[in-house]
C-alpha cells in the first residue's frame, strides 16, 4: 500500500514514452532489417526515396511500424527514413492566427450580444500535437469558441465593453492551460468586435443623451448660482458707496452708446433739481 501511494500517476506523455521503450518486437526488427537490406541492394537509387528535407519552421514526427521513433521530432534539415516501415508527419511550428466566428452570447444582465475574436497560437511540441489530438487546429478553434462563450456569459454588458483586455487575458490563460497537453501555446487572444442589438443601441443612446442634458442643466444652475453670489457681493459694495452706483450707471450708458447708434434719454435725479432751487433762492 505504501509503495502504491508513493508511486506517482503517469501522464499521457509518460505512457507514450513507455510504449516506445517496449520496442517493435522480433517481427518488427525482421521487417526493419529487410527494409535496410533492400536499401543497400538498390543503393544509390534508393537514397532518393529515403532522404527527406524538413524546412526550418517544420518538424517531422517519424513512425516506425506505428511507433514514434524517438522522443524528439526530426528536423530541420535532411532526415533519412526506411521505405515500407517508416512514415512521417510534418508539423508546422509557425504562429497561427485563427479567427473565432461571431458567437451569440447572453450576458449576465440578460443582454444578447454577438462577439467575435482572434486567437494567436503556435505548436511548441510536435510529438504532443500528433500523438495526443487528431486535429490540433480544429480542436484549438472549438475550445476557443467554448471558452469565449463560457467566460463572457459571466460578465455584464458594461464589464464586457469596458474590460476587454482583462477578459482577453483570462481567456488566454484558460486556453493555455487546456492546450498544454496538445503541445500548443496560446500567445494572445483579442476580442475583435461586440455587436449590440439595434433596440439596445437606441436605448443606450437615449440614456447617454439624457445624462448629457442632466450635466448641462447642472452646469447652468451652478453658473446662475455663482452669478447670483457675485451680484450679491457687488450690491454690498455699491451700498457702501452711493456715488459708485451712479458711476456704474454712467459706464453702462457709455457701453450702450458705443455699440448702438441710438438716442439715449438720460434721466436726472430729482434731488439735483431740489438742490439747484435752494441755491437760487439763497
């Protein structure tokens, strides 16, 4: 029981390596020997069938009688395979840009939106991409679609519109963990577009317009309040100096006469006439 507890569980790659270490058996070695002998007999014509060229951005996973030949993929450069017993699969290691089709998603606040995105990934382990999944590109695309729907379904519309970068980073981390056993490394995820229904767009536009009108009214009311306070302070200054009121009155008349060519009726205070009458009697 203690030995069973101490023994760790084997992963898929460890099982794959263990299977390769078992060998191809006696019959397999006989077939390989005959294939090698055939190559020697037909040399140098057979060398053209055995020699394969792998490009710099490619790796070749070689199978010998159905078993993966080595722990590492072959390439780049020239590799040699035996006819009849060896087959190989080329794996492209370049960055792949995959477009996620528009997904109709119901957000947390019950708003239906259509979201599409882009996933950038590359294969870093050719053996895992061939041995652990049948079609690595199709599997990565389907997983990206499912992950996008699952994560965006837990977000509200406001969070989706305002936090695209954070949502994209969380999608990337989840995809990277899920595709690690496939030999795929997700480099970047981007949310390309968010389409909102027309009725919702009109409602959001009306809400934004109402908010702008509210802010405009608040600003106008604050301006009126500040102007009233300034007039109150000015009136207090003019009360302390009666002559200042007359000077201000004359200044306003001068400003009006400069702007408009018109006749101005200038009223004189009645107390001035009273003072003039008293002076004439004296």
